[in-house]
C-alpha cells in the first residue's frame, strides 16, 4: 500500500502566520491527492482535491501544490477558524486501498 | 442541501455482525461513488471501503477485506456496510462520504460527509 507521511505532526502558529504542511507519498501518485480539515467533534471538510484544485466555498488563503511524491498545503494568513487538524489523502490506488496521512494539528501559539 | 445520515452503530460483542446504513438526500445519488471512512477514538482517519455509482467497482482496506461488504441501493438513495467478524480494533466512528466523481476506477475526493455512527466492539 502507498504510505503518506505528513510533517509536521504538530504545529504552533499565530493568527496571520503563513503555514505550510507537507505530505510525502511512498511512491508516485500523480496528482491524486486531497486535503481535509477536521475540527473536534466534526466531520472532515474537503479543502483541496487533485493536489491543487480549491473546493468550492473554501477561502482562497488555502492552496495546494505538488505532484508525484511531494505535496504541500499552504495557508497564506492563518485565521482563528483555521485551528484544526489537517489530513492529506491519496486516491491514486483506488479501488485498491486509499490512505490518509497521520494528520497535522495546528494550534494557537 | 446535501445530507448524509448514518445509522446502525452500537455496542456489539467481538465476532458478531452489524450493518450500517447511510441515507442520502439533496443530490442525484446514483451519479456518484460513495465511501465509508472510520476514525478510532482520538486517532486519525482510515478509509474503509468505496463503491462506484453502479456498484461495478468496489474496494476495501486490507484491514477489513473478507469481513466487511459495501453495497448500495440507488432506488432507495442508500449506502450500506455489512460488518462481520467484528474485532475490538474495529471500534470507531464510521462516516459515510460522497465522492466528487462517479467512480469506476477513479476517486477524486470526498466533498460531503455524514456526522458518523459509533461502533463499539467489546465484550
């Protein structure tokens, strides 16, 4: 199975900071990567799909980039409502196993 | 408004079975692939299974292959997960999720999620 490694696993940042989260795949997955945001007690929310396509309704401060094995999620100016856990997901191997990264928790500094 | 409502969770003994359901509304159900994703308490997300719009393409995580069966009834706008031979490690909140794509051999991303149904496997 394809493994996804997210870094960092924990991030402390301030409102207004630029934040970058990295997701590395154990083998090439083209652009079959999605990013989700999850807040405590809530279902995940899709932010980005196809590595860089912003989901409808998601603020433009979120952006995604990368292809192959290395991907990034960037929040250009962190807002109070952005404190949450972020997950990447590879969808290249469907209908074989899809996988999520281990998550990055973004907390207030 | 898109709604996904899971049901069927509960407390079950190891080795027993449970059937989860997901009732969908607010979109053309038979146009899209659907998935089950679970989250153990305090842990990350784990994809469990997915099914294409016409049930022609189905996939499972290795951890549930041979024990769980995904199905859908497009006439009833419903998704199901039959879980047999349950283990303690299957304890989790189970989410139903809609794919952006129709399926086949492609998954793109999960744009709508239910609120989940909790499955607890314990004696």
